[in-house]
C-alpha cells in the first residue's frame, strides 16, 4: 500500500493512501490488518503528543470504533480523483 504523510499540525498528522491508477483506487481500502499495523507503529507517539491521524483513502473496511481507539480518522478520497486517473 502506498502511504504518504502529507502534513501535520499540533492536533493531527495527515496521511494519504494513493497511487495514480484507477485499478489501485478501485481495489484499495483500509483494512483491519492495515490499521492495526499502523496503530502499533504510531499510536504511542500520537497519544504522547495528543494527536490523531487522519488517513485519506479510497475506502475502508474497518468500523469507526476501532479507528477511534487507534486515534485514526478516515476520510474518503474525492470522486474527482477517479475521473482524473482515467
């Protein structure tokens, strides 16, 4: 999975899951395995700094409670990106 940290401030770190191909956008989603791995790597640092992670991704297959517990907020990529990759 292509994950980029695109910016941060005192409250959030913002990440992007993206590859500029239509196939990637149609088949990629945040999964439980991915967010648990991400959480293991980043949870303690985010908690120590009282931050949350915002992850922009094509889709998600994880419930909101799990994301909340890992200090992750999910945002869906805008549909315009799909049109731009055609």
